[in-house]
């Protein structure tokens, strides 16, 4: 079970940082994880895999009860996360192609 918890947490942070990159390229940021998810959805459309991974990451990192994940679930999440990261890469690449006003990311708050 510890491996599933670790995998879920790392998958979440992969999509979190990909979403953050997409938002930063458009001059946007959020103060919280859920705020970032909401801002991404409003700006670029829904991202259900990120919402699911956020729920599971909270379970994995902070709750002691059993994580509702198994090998099949994690494999599905890996595929969803990979597709989401690719989506974010396309957003970043498109923004870079037209020029980014501020190349440095905003300071973390």
C-alpha cells in the first residue's frame, strides 16, 4: 500500500506542476492547490484527472485509513496524468510560440 500512496502523491505533483506552468505562461497563479485546479479549469477547461489525483493525494498523504487505489487504478491514473501533462506542454508550447511577456515565474506565496 505504501507504494500506491507514494505513486499517487508523485503523480499528483507532476500534474500540479504541469498545470502551474500552463497558468504561469498566461500570467496566472493561485494561492492554493484547489485554487489552481479551479483557475486551470476556468482558463483551459476541465481536468478531471487532476481533481481525482488531488483527492487521492490528500488521502495518501494525510489520512491513515486505507487508500482506495490498487495497481489497475494507479495504471489508469498514470495514463491520465501523462495525457494531462502533454496537454499542458501543448499550452506552454503554444504560448511560447506567440511570445511570453514575463519569462520568470511569479514568486511563490
